């Protein structure tokens, strides 16, 4: 009986089958790192933006901004686990996270005393997130069911966030329902089978 050669890295069947299905796992990891970096930086910027939603009009928007902020943190945590499962890693330096982000920084606008200006920044960030997670869904559909499932759940929440900010900015009919608790993440916290 012949001894098997020692490998530095074990074979990860979960990655091997993705590659056999035609998925470029390395490219997927790069996209996921950029997407999760965007979720993390958005969480940070939304903290600052939410603090500046003040005054009679701004205070009413804080709860909605808080829901989106906490759910973006949840998205970061949810997909970070998947990055490691695929053999990837997150940047070791926080400055790299900001540099790698798939979306532009959601800076506090100059005219921050106007809540609508803050809502515009929030809306732009959500629209970038929608595009980013849609790309992940397209890349993984039919090839990587686990990543696809996570990404489509995040995408559903990002679409919901966009609707919230659009209804506030443009007086569209309301689609926002109060969460059971801040940052609930009704799609990303639950399995699609629950």
C-alpha cells in the first residue's frame, strides 16, 4: 500500500464542486470581499449619517436609517463567513476594507442640516448595494447554491432599503413596515426554508 503524499492544504470538496461547475472561485471571493467591504463601510457611514438626522423632520427618519444600518452590518457578518468557507480572507487592515469597497463612501453631505440631502446619500448607497449583490447572484446562480442563497437574501433587503428611502424622498406610497426590532433582517436572518 502506497502512502498518500502530504498536502499543505486539505481538499475542500465544497470548493472543488464549485470549480467543476465552472465557477471561478477566486474571482467570486474577490467580489465577495469587495461587497462585504461595502457593507462594513456603509454600516460605519450610516452611523454618522443617522446621528445627523435631527430636527423635526430628521428625527422621523432615524429609525428607518437605523434599520438599514444594522441590516448592513448583518450582511457583512453573514457573507464574511462564506468568504472563509470558500478559502478566502478579509483584509487584515481596516484601511484596505475602505479601499476595496465595491461602493463609494457614503459621506455626510455638506448641507447635512437638510434631511433630504442625507436621504439622497443613503439612497445612492443602497442602489450600489443592489447592483453589487445582483452581480453576485448572477455569478453564482446554478453553480453555487449556498452563496446564491445568501446573496439573494441580502439583495431582497437592499431592494427594500431602496424603497424606504425613495418613498421618503419622493413621497411614493409606503412599502416600509416596522421591523419587530431594529436591524431584524427578515430575509438574511432566516433560512428560506423557515
